[in-house]
C-alpha cells in the first residue's frame, strides 16, 4: 500500500512539474511576442515594456508556484536533506519574486497614472 502511494505521489508530482513547464513556456512566448509587437509596431515608452516584464514575472511566479507544489508532493515521504534544500530554495525564490513583483506593480501603476 505504501509503495502504491509513493508511486501515485511521484506521478502527481510529474504532472504538476509538467504544468509548471507549460506555464513558463506560455509566459515566455507571450512576453517575446509582446516585446516584438511593441518594438516593431510603435515607439512606445518604457512603461509599456515594464508592464510586459511584470506580466512575464507573473507567469514565472505562477510556474514557480506549481514547481513548489510538485516539490512538496515529492518530499511528502521521507525527504532527504537534498530534497528539503531544493524545496526551501524554490520557496525562498518564489517569496522573493512575489514580494518585489508587488512593489514593481505599484510603481508601474503610479507611472501609468501619471503618464
């Protein structure tokens, strides 16, 4: 029974990691297209480029959130120190990005309102 539960957790973690990859790939493609559109179509200011960068950061945070969920599932059963270290690193990176992303969004909104 325990082996079956371990195998199920491994499959769930693999699916969640796949979702994280899809989210990051989709966000990267969208950011690349948006940057290309702005660069080629018009001569817009830094505010629009900053908005695209922040939207891209949201995609990355979403991907990291799914990666964190996959790591939590993976480390559910007798985690090694290496696995716990990886989990802590992903959690710290996600927290760091979210914190500074919130501050950047507020600054960008102020720039948009003043422009």
